[in-house]
C-alpha cells in the first residue's frame, strides 16, 4: 500500500529498508565473489556491476531501471557459478523490493 501512495518503508532511523536490504545483499555477494578462487570469463563484469549497485545503495533510493539492468548483467556473468547462486538470489530479492520500473 505504501508504494501506491509514493511512500517508502523506512527503518526507525529514517533509512529506507529496501536500500538496507540491497546494501546487505550486494555486500555479501561481493565478499563471496572475492573469496571464490575460480576465474571465469565474465568475473570483471560481475565485479563492476556489483560495485555500481553498492554505489547506488550508498545513496538515496536508486533508479529501478538501472537496478534491474545491473541485476541482469550480474546474473549473466555469474549465473552458472553455483557457489554464488544463493548470494545472487539474495540480490535479486533485494532488487525486487523496489517494484517494477515505471512504464513509459
């Protein structure tokens, strides 16, 4: 109901809970990726897009289309690395908290 009114859920400190969830999920996946010893062709893409998501989460509510684009690039880059599937799922869930992008 809050989204339909243009409002956003906040924590007790006034911070948007969706942004907190995104920041947490992105941080966790970045740590998991850094700890993964295996190299794969699109690792740099995943690292760059996770850095972009982290930067967006460090500020106010991010742009939904940009969030979804980064998620798609990350999923394409690490989707076949089973060791990262849980972290990727957490990032996807956090992005989905922001809802669908506005229709043009």
